[in-house]
C-alpha cells in the first residue's frame, strides 16, 4: 500500500543522495509506524549521526527510547531536540512525560509550563500539570488545572474522569459524581469511567 510505496521512494531518494539526513529520518518514521522499530531506530540514529542538529532525529530517538522504557536516554534526546529547537512542542511534552516517569517532578514542571506559555489554550498540558500537582501532593492545584483544562475543552472525557477521581479522593462526592457522569457520557466505551 501507500507506506510501502513511500518507503520505496525514500530508498530511491537515498540511493541518489545518500547523505540526505531528513529523508533518512523520515524513512525511520515510516519504518517505526509499520512496526519495524529496529529498522526505524537505525535510520533515526544514522540521521542524527549525519546531522547532530537535526531536531526531528533527536526527537525520534527520544520517542524510541521512551517506547523501550529507556527514560534517561529519552530525556537526553528530548533535551537535545529542545536545545536545537526551543519551541518543539512534541519534544517538550515527551520530556515532561519522561521526567515524570523518572520521578523528577520538579524538573517536569519546566517543560509543562513552557508548553502552557506556547499554547495557552491547549488543554493537554493543563491535564498533565494537574497530574503533576496531584502526584506531588497538591490536590487543590490539581483540581484548578483540571478545571482550567475543562474550561478550554469541555468535552474532554479524560479531564472529567481525572477531576472526578480526585474529587472522590477528597470526599467531595456530589461534585465527583457530576464529573464522573460527564466522563461516562462523553466516553461510554471507556471502562475506567464506570
């Protein structure tokens, strides 16, 4: 199908221009999406070797490391991608996730706040910041972030679920029930909302 034809096209392009780092990185992405992760990883590594300043290759290496649970490597590659391109949204989000996985909560706040600065109307970083506040023992700040995320995106089932769960833990049952009911209405197929 289409991905195989695209892979073939990249192979031909790389035969004509073997040093084309962006094509090599994109080929890695196609392999990765096809589940051919080892081949994808080799292409990402080669693209980064060819051009250490190729932020997309650094990001892809971070994504691959995160996929394999190699969080320290993921952090290093995401940070490198951000050093090259400070407003790289996906790398900022990946970095925050990797730092949280490594329980580096204070450090995880920086990329989340940067995401909010760059995209103040994006609900996803608000949810993540709410999760971070919850993990670090600040439930009121978490509730504030979840509510802000839901103000920005009222049909965000995950936001209603997170808010409802936290309100339940806080013993605020009427508000929790309302949030969880909204989560179920928005995503009835989601088993954790029941």
